[in-house]
């Protein structure tokens, strides 16, 4: 091919690929996944991929509420207005619904859905992860549900059925699984086929324990889905639980669509004429200009490749110039194996009104937190914008890689992230009441609304989160910065632990490695200050300080009233306990309106966790059991134990501690950390060292 024609062909092909969607995606699609690869799917909510099997809800032996979605990343064409054709499809997948307590802890079920949106995620419980509990008509979908709980609100026939849902969880038609001898709750693997034939306007659902397709469908319905199809739709699975140990697994999946006709403008355009209707006139050549034309043609043929080479050199120069930022993005994307949604920079910029100062809700050494209004979902969120420094990148990557793998009701949920245009952005759910620190100290006129029941619930919620991090994750997660300003409060005043910028992942059977001590003065365990080794016990110490702070309404290190001397909260409470007056430590702002039994239990838990001897501190699972009155309290000595360390510290105090000021903590969203030049003081045995 002539070089000039080659370049022209490439330009035309590129233009059509970008601006003609019909060339970007195939008309009829077929795929088969014996196991599910991560690169082909988007994971939302509590969903995860492990060894090629997708889990849609949390795998836990403790009853919990959960919702998750798995979406095939590439959109599928379901209709074409130019050819007036609609797709038929056939899909097959194997799934299992497993429960540790199948007789008493079941629900709610899973679904296969087709939706115009690629971020479909609903609420836990009877909403099957398909619709939001407060916006029942927002999400549009065609779904086949496999329901294991009878929900009268959605007119379910029983707790073991299949149903066809269109834009609502009130099924158009249902079928009883008992009629074919199937109990979805048994935990065994089932295989289902869902076939829709547009020509016959018919939908069939087959369900069996074996791998062979049954002769008769369990659910069959004459229906025309073309009015619900948009040109491009997304496929996926969703599931949910509510107070249940049920886990929903997708083991394999195949899909095939057919019936979309190919668009041929010569056939479909009635104004086109055939070649036979055109009179072809042979070209006329001027022999006098033949040599001139040959020279021009030769010149263009030579200059064409030269110009192309010049374009490639320029493109290479620009690519090399941008390589560093692209490499950073690729590294982060490859490391985060179970990340939530990746936002575009443009979307977050619009959501924060161009990162306008009026949207700032918190600042710190890491950067700034902005309130964002996400247009796609209509929800508000908190966007953490990291400063452009090497340390900020390290914290950003640590926080993303750690929290992206975590799912717990008492953790601030990470909604997404963005690494683009040199920006490092994390998107969290918005915490309307801000941090515990803010409620206790920065709004003195409103302190009364944090009643005793709220404070006790905060202590339980934070204990539940730490028990999950320390004992229930695949790897031990050490937070390293447990403090009141990193414990957020949601709309129901539930505690949500945030800010995982200092967190570390450690294998359960490995010893911690010494590092530079990081954290906040007043919350750091004495052995951590001395040895620089962060363990789950150092998190327990910080938890004990937070519990005492919430109960007493006093900072970990505070000034004496009307004096200049500082008071260590742990020492102060321990002295009251030794004198038999421990209830005197309860916050006076409560005006004696608190449960004395709970208050004593909470103060004793705080002291046992803040014990200077790390071996005497209880594990967080035991703490949670004590607070829920399921285990006996720990024995606490009346005098605070003394712990002796060598007189010389292994590193300077400037290297050891990154302290945090009390100002400029975020009001909403995730917690922040801000360094200051505040005085560093260590209290071990009641005296200042």
C-alpha cells in the first residue's frame, strides 16, 4: 500500500474507533470463565475474588449485614436502533450459598442482573444489594433473584424461591425451588441457565445440582424485554445479608448474546445507489505532465515515512516525559488487588467544585479533606487530597493497600481512589458528626448530646473494629494511630475507625519489625516508645486511652485546672481507682446521668488495656466480650505497675514521635494527622520522665 494511503487509512480507522461505538464493542458477545479473573471485573461493596471464586458478601462466623456486587467491566450491546434489532442472550453460572448456621442464620440471597449502570450497589438485607433502602426506584435493572428469606415487604412467596425482577424487588413472577427438590440454603453448588429469546419473547430459568441442563425450566415467562434494554448494558451479580452468617459465592460464568444485526449503509440507506447506476468515465492523462507527476509522487512517497518518523519521535519524547507519573499509577493499580471504584480526576474535581476552599472540612500534614457531591450517585462523600511529597505518597499507598482489603461496619468505608494528573485522592463515605475528638472538645455547647449510651456504644464499636483488624483478617493489621480524632461518628453515632496512613500488615505468625515510632503523644504504649516495635498490644494500649478519654471527657495529657502542671489521664484514673473512687472519673458534663455498672466496667477495661506491662493487656476479642457482658472483667492492680527500660533510648525523640496538634482536625470524613511542636512527655509509673 502507498505510504500516504497507509497513513490516511490509519487516521480514518482511529477516528472511527473513537467516534463510532459500533466499532469499539462487538455486536454479539461470547465469553466463558471457568474461574473469574480480577482484570475482567469491577468489585463493589463487600465483594472479593479469591482463587478464582467471587464472594459477594462478608465471610464471617459472626452474624453481620453485608452487600456486594461483581460487575463485568465491558458493556454489552443489547439493542441497535439503526438495524432495529434486539439481542437474545443465554448465560450459565454456578453458585453456592453457604451458612455456618443454616437453620437459624440465613438470608438474604443473590441475583444475576443487567443494568445500564456499572456502579450498581444497594443496601444490605432484603434489598439484595440491588437497590438503596432510601431510594428504591433509583437503580434500573433486569434481575433474576435467588432468595433465601421471606420478606413480606416485597411480597416474597417463601424463603426458597427464584424470581424475575424489573426495576423493583417485587418480583413479576416467582417459582418455588422446593418444587424441583432444591434448597438454596444447603451450601452445595447449583448451576443455573438463564435464556432469553427475543424472537419468541420468552425468558426461561433452569436450576439444577448437576452440570447438565434440565429438560424443563423452573421459571418460564413470556415477556418482551426490548423496552427495558438500552443500547449498552452491564452484567453482574449482587447479594446481601442482614444479621446472618450466609456467604454468597459465584464459581464460574459463561455468557453469549446473539441477534444484533450488522449495519450495512449500502443496504440500510434507501438513498444509496448501486455501482451499476453510476456511469464510469475513464481518466484522461496529459502526457506532457507525466514526468512532473512522477517527481511529485516520488517526493511524497519519500517524505511520508520521514514525517511519520518525526511524529513517532515526538510521541516518544512526550511519552518518556510522562513516564514517571504513569509508572506511579501503574504500580499502585497493580498492587491494589481488591480495590474499590477508581474515580476520574475530572469527576472528583467537579464534585468538590474545583477543590474550592469552601468545601474544606479538615486539614493536616497529609493534605486536605473536602466535602464532595458525587453527581453519578447523588451522594456526598469526603475526598482526602494528599500533599505532593514522598512521605505523602508512602502514606497514600499504605492507606489504600490496607483499607481496600478491609470490610467492617465500624471502619470508615473507602468508596474509591484516584491517581491522576499527579494527584493522590481517596474517597470515603462522609461522617456527618465528624470525630469523637470534635464532639468532646470543640463543641462545648453541644457536649450534652453525647449521652452515656452513645459513649458506651462508641467503646464497643471501636473494640469490634480492632478485634476484626487483629484477629479476623488474613493478616494482622496494626493501625498504629488509634486516637479520638481518628474515630469518626456516622449518622447513628456509631464509631468508625479511619486514617490507615500509618497502618501495617503483618503475617500472624511473624514477629513485628522495629521501625521509626509514629503516632500521637499520649496514646503511645511505653514499650513502643522505647523499642519502636508496633504490635497489636500497642494498639490495645491506645484503645485503653481512648476509652478513658470518652468516659472521662479529658484529654490523654491535659493541664491542671488553673495551673501549669500536666496531668496524665491514665495516672489520674488509676489513682482514683486505688483510692476506691473510680466513678469520680466519669465526665461531670453527664450530670450523673450514666449507668454506674457500665461506667465502672468501661473504666476498668480502659485501665486494663492501658497497663504499662504489655503482657497484662487483654486481646481485643476479650475486651469486646467484657463490654458486651459476655466475659468476666480483667483483674486490675490498685497501683499502676512500674515498667523499667534502659536509660538510653534507641533513637532520638525527634525520630521517635510524630505528634499531633489538637487544632485543625477534620470535621467530617476520614481522620487526619497534623504534626506540631508540642512538648513530648512520657508517663510510665506516674512520674514524668
